[in-house]
């Protein structure tokens, strides 16, 4: 299913940046604006959504959800419980597909807050979705049928790529890899920039070279089809400059540094979920 085929009434609960990125992607892909509604309490955000996308906007969640076959929950994790409980009657009446893009909230928690028995997809997009280059990991519960899975793919894939995971416990790892991953990339570019400046290069030139190099390497990885290890070998001449740099990384146990960082982020994701359990 393509975005153009997304004609089921669709309501976004929350109209922040991630909702905007998905709405924009859907409309660019041909989805009709008339099929999309947004509930957003902030009047300025509502006005901007109506102006930029010509979608229906509402101050009240229940009004947006009343005729929707899909609810995309795009609110902060801290308010998700209250939002879901407020939507319980509408969700039980229509039995819509629920798509949550809130970090750390498990499907069983969402299902309980919404009254139970619902088809739910838990997803974790990342910030490059704002420019149509996002990476989203997702898990669907057993109540999501094939047609709903296709629909979720069209919605979540409208702002980038989508990968399904087979176990919800892996969603904390998704968060650690792709959800938090842009920050790791920006940290690498920062470090390259600072290292080049320390060698005497101007900051503007250092940033341009570092950013474009990382962008080009990412595109090559996606478009070439070879494993990253193979692409790395192609760049590495024996006893050359790249080998010298890679040996320095190895001496600092770069792979272990990354593994510890991902493990720390994964652990924190589990802790955040547990906090919501603690708060009932």
C-alpha cells in the first residue's frame, strides 16, 4: 500500500514535529488531506497545521477520534496514560488501529489504558523523519491483521524507511540504535570538526567536509548494497592513512565503546517503561 492509498479516516493525537513529518510525507505521497485530522491543544500549532497541510484540526481529542479508523498517538510519554484514558470510549466504540510513536510505552500499557482488545503498533521513528529521511522500527501485536499492517507501513514509511521487529523487547534496542542514533552521528561530526580545527583547518571547511563525508558514506552504504565491513576494506589501503586511523580506533576499543553506549541506551529505555508501570 502506498501513501496515496491511505484513505481510511486517520487522526493524529498530537500535532508536534513527528506528526508534522508523517502528515507531510503522506500528503507528498498522494494521501488525501480530507482523510487526515489532527487534535492539538496548542492553538498556534493547530493554525500552522491547517495552513500548511489543509487538514482538519481540533482542540479536542475525542472530536478528532470520533470518525477515525486509525489513531496515531503522537504525544509525550508523560501524558500518554491520561490521553489514552480520555480516548477509551472512542477507541472501544470504533476499535481503530492504534499506532504509538511514544518512547518507552509498551503495547500492554497502551492496551490497558485504552480499555483492551485493540490492534496496536508500537513504533519508534527518529528526527530525520522531519526531512523525509527517517528510520522507524515497529512491532505489531497479534490483533493487527495483514491489511492493518500494510496501512501502518504506509503511514510510518511516509517519512523514511520502516523495519519490523519480531519481539517487542527489541523496541528498546530500536530506540538505542535509530531513535537515539542521530545524536551519535552528530557527535561523530562534532568530533571530526574539532579534530580538523585543531589541525589548523577553518571551522566552516571542517564542518562541510565532515558532514558531506558522512552523508556520502551513508548514501554509499544504502545504494551499493555491500556490507559496511566490505566498504570499509575498500577505503583502507595497506599501511595508508585510513589504516593508521582505524588502528587508533581499535586501540581505544571503538567497537566496545559503541556496544556499551547502545547497551546503556537500551537499558534506559527499559527503565522508562518500568517508570510508567510504577505510576500505574
